[in-house]
């Protein structure tokens, strides 16, 4: 039976969650839920290359598309993450269109700078021809995080970069870059609203992190369609609290 890599769904409202626990069984369990995707948080959680590879193995086993929030914009990091079969990248701190173009180039063999080998998982361990392997390498889903005042100013130019699939609003870092300490500050909300409108006008997916279903519904109504709600940690904690009677 040929190896099948789950691909990131590109249409409609898509709901996922962050995965911060380095345990492939977490992906297996989430794959039995109604989630459309999950994002392994290799920026803020302890994932090395071997552990990330195990998470991708579980992704293939259950058919749950798995993106990775990479720790840095680095050709070697992008190469290894895509080679092991990630369905997409959530890229932090994309502040300028030049950074966005560099990121896209790192994801592409054709017309880009991504090194090629036919032996990794993305190329089905050498069972694809080179041409088909190159085709498979063109399908990486690229979400650029807009999480600074500079990125908000450049959001239209970032969205215009060919190969960028969407803009992902990072509320917390955006607040900090504006000298604020609350993501709920009206100035942060206004900046996020501007990014939502820019992304929609460019025909790109707009994504963001939310902490509850009320936020999910509010932002979905405004055109945010790639929503990361909580994490495996918060889902587990909230479920545990729900079975204990309130004091």
C-alpha cells in the first residue's frame, strides 16, 4: 500500500489546535477527532528533528494534516521539516515581503533554493520519480505570521508574494511590538482587523489563534478561516477540570 501524506485543506472553515507535547500518540488521538489539522509548535515547545519526524509518522497513520510552526526562518529548518512530510509551515516573524519571498524560495525546488533528495518521506522514500517528487515539493502550505507593527504595515505586500497561502495574526507578539501588554487592547484589535481585511482583499487565507469557541465564532464571522483553537495542553486541562465539581 503506497504511503499517503495528508495535505492541508485549502477551502472552507478549518479548525485545528496547537500540539505542544512531544508525543506521537497525541496526533493519533487528535486524528480520531473532527479537527481539520493540527500545528506542532516547534517554536515554543520542545521538538527536536527526531521527535518531529515521529509526529509526522503519526500524521500519516491517521490522515491528520500536520503543519509545523518552525523555530526560525532558516533554509535547513525549512528543508528538514518539509522533507519529513509536513503539510505546511507556520512561519514566525514575517515582517517584510523580502522575508516572505525568502521563505517561499526555501520551500520550492523549482525556482527556489530548497535542496533535493528523493529519499525522504515527502518523496515516498524513493518510490517517486524525480519529476513527481518535485511536484510534491510544490504543495507546501505557507502561512506567514503577522506579529509586529512592521508586519502590519507590510501586510499587503506580504500577501502579494506568490506562494504565500495566508496571513496568520499573532496577537500576543503584536501587542508587545506595539508597546502593549494586553492582546485585547483596542489598538491591537484594530491592527488585527486591518490584517483580516488585507488578507481577504488579496484572496489569501487569514488565520489566527483563539482561546475559546466564542472567539472562534466571532472571528470566523469576520472572514478568518484557518483557526487554531487552544492546544493539546489546554484541551487536556479543560477536560480534566470539567469532570471535577466546582468548589
